[in-house]
């Protein structure tokens, strides 16, 4: 995931083993969503690689069109417009402290909308509540008392808010903390499953299991999938420190190939990007752009946008203040290519990062997918 409090934020999948870190057309305005008339759920089970919890009776079958949410005016307006077209919302709402307490960052307006539309919430539990992201999560995971407190506080929060479950999104977990992250998920999954809540986790993109990798080494796909109801594979940020595609179709295929070899397909949701990155030609941390910002930049600089047929993404270059910049970004066409892959592989759904950044035509693409 990303740090929503800064202009750009480094994802743990920003640098993976591969090397890290529609064409433009008028889009008709879609009508605002209408509330869902009582979202009903039925049980669903899949083949397990390792024994894991049964999915709660509140779990719906069908293809899930889930979206990540970060508190911002554009995201809130997007939620107002499209709440009825979303299966579940995954909001960036709860940070953690060293002692295992939760920092409540929930948005009352977004929460009210979710309840109006009977939209299930998988609240994100993250370690961005502190500037010391790595040390903080290390301190919590390696301290059994703090782990137990965090599990208890998560359960209490779910009981207080009545959410469907949580999404664990821990960044910069040291590779040596791999067994502790697994232990935490085992403890959390057991408690939440017994109480009827869902446990999900967002994991960085991996092409193979490498316990020593500095960004993804702590994440053992099969071990984390076992106690989890769903695993969100964040198959993006293929390039971060140097310019390149955000999630080329070949990269996404490779990531999913490995994930499917160690996680039951019934548990996998594909994390999909809908944003753009703007790098100086020499590399470095890019500037994150929404689709509308990308188009405005191209217009202002007179850049020629082209669709890369290999990566299946859009790109352009421009020069400003003597510095050449390279931009890569996602639109409805590149989104449709990845969505088609997810459907072909039989995945049960997607998780899109994030509301407010997307090409509006993405909603037309999703509308063509059977629920």
C-alpha cells in the first residue's frame, strides 16, 4: 500500500525481485449510485493449501469489486457517486501504536455513506501512525504482549463499529520478523474467525519466496494465507526508484503465477493500480498523479501520450525547467487488460488502489463484469 499522508509513498512492493522499487476520449458522466437493497451473503469455501478458517456466513459469493479508500475530498465524492457499484470498501482508517493500541482515523462522512449503501467495510490496520514505520512494526510484532493487545483491540474495534472485518497492511516489516508476522496473523485469524469477522491481508508483489528480501522477505504467502480469508496481491509498483511501467501485464502475470502456486485461488484478490507516476529521467521517488492530473500535465506540456503495447500501459515524456520527465499511468484500457487476466484465472475479485485517482471510464469497464 501507500502512505496516504504524503504526496508519494513507498510501498513494500515498490522494489521486488523483478527490479523495482484508452486512448484518450471523452467519458460520459455516470449517474450517482443508488443504495443497495440489503446486501445478502452466503457462505463460500475453497480448497486450502494449509488449514485455515471457514469464511463467515456473512461472506457473499460472486466477483468482488473492492476499492481502497483514503480520507480525501476527491475520494469522498467518488464514494458518493459510486458506492452502489462497489462490493466492499477497504478504508485506511486505523494506525497502531507501540503498545498495540489503535489510532482511529475513520471518516464519519464516509462511514455514513457505507452504512447508507449497506457497503461492507474491511478496515485497514496499518503502521503509518508513526514516522518510524519499520521500528514500530518490529516492536509490536516481536512483543507477545503487544501482539495480543493489538489482536484484542482490533476485535473490540470491530464489535464497536460492526465492520465485516479488517485488512492488515503492514509496511517495511523487517525480513527477520517473518515468523512474528505469521504468528500475529495466526492469532488474529483465530480470534476474528471465532467471532464471525473476516481477516484479510495486503501483501507485496513477489515472483518467488525470498525470506531475505528487504521489502517482501517477511511475507510468506502460504503461511499468511492459511489464517486469512482473503489475500490481496498488490501487483503494482513494478518500477519505483527508476522510470517504467507501474504494472506491466507481463509483471502482473508473473506475480499471479507465483501466488497461485502457493495460495488457493479462492483466497486471492488482485490489487490493481489506477494512478500514474512522474519521474525525473534520472530516477528517484516519483510524484504520484491521479488520472485527471496526468491529462492536465500532458495538456500543459504538450506531451504526446502513447500506449505501450508490451506493457499495456500509457506513457509520455516532457521537459520542464531543463529536466526531462517520464510519466507512466493507468487508464480504463490498461485496467481492462488486467481485469480480463483476473477473470481468466478465476480470481474471485480485485482490490483497486484507490478511489479518487481513477480514469472515470474504469467504472464502465467494471459495469460489464457480472456480479
